[in-house]
């Protein structure tokens, strides 16, 4: 059992990757002259991402094994395409490491003086993609193994 118990009805993994996507949608509406506000918004959301990854790490039950915090929503079931997220003992530490790296990167990035808005949007967008890679089990490019099977074999 994990150190914490969290509600299974909350889409925790979606919150992790959305926590770095949301500021990418907010920052473009902040005037470029308000560089400090852009930094605060980016750093605050990076901190939220860090907190969520720490929370998931503490709630993960290593003794149970397998994928945990699983979220699944079928998009195109006839093609085997679904929104399918989960973490196991291998990608959870990578998720945590990404949370740590983005928050420390956000703190270090306060010295960026040119094109601040663009920098923060791209930094957070990159982080969103990395979070997505670590939690995606089947999402368009990561098709389920059943849809990749050939029709005549049982592999």
C-alpha cells in the first residue's frame, strides 16, 4: 500500500499533464511587457506539476505491481484508439523526475530576459509532451497492442 490514499475517481494523470498545458494557453494572453507575471504563472504551474507527481509517487502501491491510476476513454474503438493513461514502477520515477526538472528549470529560467513569453510557452509545452510520453499507454501514436496484431496469427 502506498504512503497516501488518494481518490481513484479523480483523473490524476490527466491533471499532471494538463498542469503544464494550461499555462501554455494562458501565457499568450499576458502582455510581453509583463515578463514577471509570465514567470510567476509558469513557475506556479510547474510547482503544481511537481506537487502532483510527488502525490502520485507517495500514493503508488509498489507491492501491487502493474499499472495504477489508470484512465481510459475509448475514442475510436474500431481502430483500437483510446485515451489510455497509467503508470507503473518504471515510468512513475520518470514522471517524478520530470516534475522535479521542470520546477527547478522554472526557477533557473527567471534570468531569461529576451522573448520571455515564447520561452515559457515552449518550455511548458515541452514538459507537457514529456509527461504525456511517460503516462500514455495508448494514445493515437501509441496504439494498443491488439490493433497492431496481424489478423491470422495469435501473437
